[in-house]
C-alpha cells in the first residue's frame, strides 16, 4: 500500500465508529483501506508476556494481609531453575524483508542441571544443584540437610538474644 495522506476527518470518523461499537476494527480497516500500523501507530508485534490465568486479586490481597504479620527476617522464598545447552537460544531474530531469520543453535540437550535455593533478606542462604531433574527425594534431602539446618540455626540465635 503506497503512502498517502489520510484526512483528519476520516480518521476521527473511523475512531468514533470503533469506539461506539458500530463497526469492528477489521471492517473499518477494510472499508477505509487503512493498515493496522496506521490505526495503531508505534505499535509493533512483540513476544507475549505470560500472566497466570489463575491470578485472583482477592486471593493476592488476602495473602498480602496474612504475610504482613511476619517480620522481614522471618520470610524466605524457594524456587527451582533448570538449564541445559539449549537454554540461552533466542526465539526471535532479524532478517531482510522476504528472507527468514536464521541462527545456528544447539538442538542437543546435553547435561541438564537443576538448582534450588532459599532466598531471604540476608541473601541466598541455602542452595543446591543436581544433575538431572529435582526429584521429590532430592528436594526432601535438600530441605533436611540445608533449609532445616539453617532454620534451626536462626531459631537458636533468636532465643540466645532473648
């Protein structure tokens, strides 16, 4: 579609038709011969950011209320991450118009590493890395050997102060 100046009145009429749900966007673009970039200037195709469908604002507010009764040093967060040779591969690329974007990447998984850690206000206080996936047995061992040991140290230090 060649560049052409679109009058302000046509743009305003099209916007009003869209805002009042008289015509849907596809019909307006087709009838007025607008491109999507004309309609939404500055907007481009991007990779989507995933947001949990189960997200519930009431439950979030309830969680924040309950957790507000704890002091910062009493809170810890655990998470697991895994990686293999394919982890740092890109999913998007640039190429000239009409050409495919290409990049040589590793397709072989190689050795998978899984890491789990406990993060507190003091930093990462307990962590482990294992080859392969973190199984329930490995996770239980990590809890007993690292996390419970750390927590017992904190509890003992707390009672010595009092």
